[in-house]
């Protein structure tokens, strides 16, 4: 079975940098100028090929100890610099290309989104159990 990925319903589902920025904006991210660690903020990097088609994302490790990447079906890795996983940006290449956009959100915004999602899931489960009590 192919993996299922979430995409915000309010954002066009196109493989463009602009659509990915809009999608990340729905969870509190906004463009920023650099990849330097800033205490109190979570950053993500968007990689793209020469056609500016997004190919990969990396998330800054908590407390700035590098960047986390998911390599397909393989394990998550921690790499020191964003350039450590950059490669040939040619559209026919199997590599990730280059970093084209950095986004950031505050830790407070990240916590708000996670907490709300958890409360919402618990509320839906509670409503379901009211309608379908245990036998």
C-alpha cells in the first residue's frame, strides 16, 4: 500500500515551492532569511531540483544540534549542515537538489498546534464513545 500523506485542504496540491510554503503556513511557519539556530524557534528547509520542484524537507534539531531528515523508507538521520544532503539539482537526478527556502515558527506556535490536535482527537473519541458505548 502506498504511503498516505496529509495535505491541507485549503492549499492547491501542486509540486511548487509556493504551494509548500502555503501548506507550512497552515501550521504556523513563515519564510525567514537564514538557517541559523534561533532559540525559541523551529525551522524547516525545503530542497528543490533545477526546475524548482520540491524534493525534500529537513527539520532543525531541537537546540540547534543539526538537521533531521527522513531518507525514504530508511532511518531518520541527523546531519550537521543542510548542505550535507544536498546534491545534483538536475531534474533527472535521484538526489535532493539544493536548499531553496527556510521557514520558521515559534516553539509556542508549534506547541499550540500539537496540543489542539491532541485535544481535538480526544474530544472526537469521547463523542464516539458516547454514541457507541462498550458492551
